[in-house]
C-alpha cells in the first residue's frame, strides 16, 4: 500500500482492467466508495467495493 500513498484514488482506479482490484486503507473508505461510484457513472464502468475490517483495507474491483 505504500506505493498507492503517492497516487490519487482516481489515478489508481481508472487504469484497472475488468477483474483487477485496488486496495486502500480503511480510513479512506468513504472517499474510495464515492470515487468508484462517480468514475463508474462517468465512464460507464461498474466497480464493486469490499471492506475487510480485520485487515484494515477496502478493496475496489472493476466488474465491467
């Protein structure tokens, strides 16, 4: 996750291919979910999010 600290959320989600997953710290959960939703609407893509509270991460997977 250290590599992601220097990049924007949209910069990490935009290049995802179908089936790819990006992981973020759980502290960014609200921002990540909103960004995934907005990017999906604008680009016609679908993203799914999953929260792993034990690991302290939120995962975003591109579905289409």
